[in-house]
């Protein structure tokens, strides 16, 4: 829409669809412009061979909302070879826990374009909104090689909400 990517969150969706782009490298900077509907959210995941959950999965996650930015992470529920892990696998469940690891309050005006940059150097994640550092977090698995990024819309699960992305860029960083 208007030369930008628009994602839409629908109330009946358990997990909103997103777009994925393959990338490579270890230390990366992902930047893009975004805007969202009031009550909406923009999400970004960086994926790679996550040694914590022992699969190609999220190694860094950010959720950006009108009043906050949050880093999320994953950990395992049970040791890999435990009876509990085997029972989960048999039921088709995942032996992992997604959790919000660090949240910073920040004002991000809906329906206006903003710039986001996520830098991932080793396990250290730093996020900038409109050129201002807004969050720093030490990830559990961010130092894994990077395989892809994902951008997602999100929202309150009650309304149809839009999120727009534009000027998506990925670059390798030196340490």
C-alpha cells in the first residue's frame, strides 16, 4: 500500500502472519521504517540455530507498541532427554517457553512513520527508535549465526489492525 508493506492482524488469528527474509552473518544491523494503527504493534524476529531450544528458531525478538518496546526470549521447559520433554513431543507440544525478558517505556505515536534499528553483536541486542537508544538486552542465544528475519503485525486481538514496514535493510557489523 503506497509502496510500503502492510501487515494486518485479525482477531481470530492465534499468531499473525508476517514476512520473512533470508539473511546471513553473525553480527547484524536490521533497520526499517514502520507505523501501526492505534492499539497495534510491530514485531521483528531474528532467527538462527538457537542452541537453547536446539532448533532453527528465534535468537532475538522485539515487540514495539505505542507505549513500550520489549525484548522477548526463549528457554527450554525440560532437559532435552527428559521424560517430560518426550511427553511434550509425543503430544506435539514444544519444549520451550517464550517470555518477555526486558521492557522499556517509550512513546511511539501511532499512524506516523518511525525508524527502528536493531543491532545484534554477539548476545548484545540494542534497539533504536528514531535514532534514540531505547533498549539494551543480553539475549540467551543472539550470538548464533543469523539465517533470517521476520516482520509481523500485531495488536489487541479484538480489532483488525494494520502495521506498515518500509525501507527494510540488513547489514553485517564488525565487532
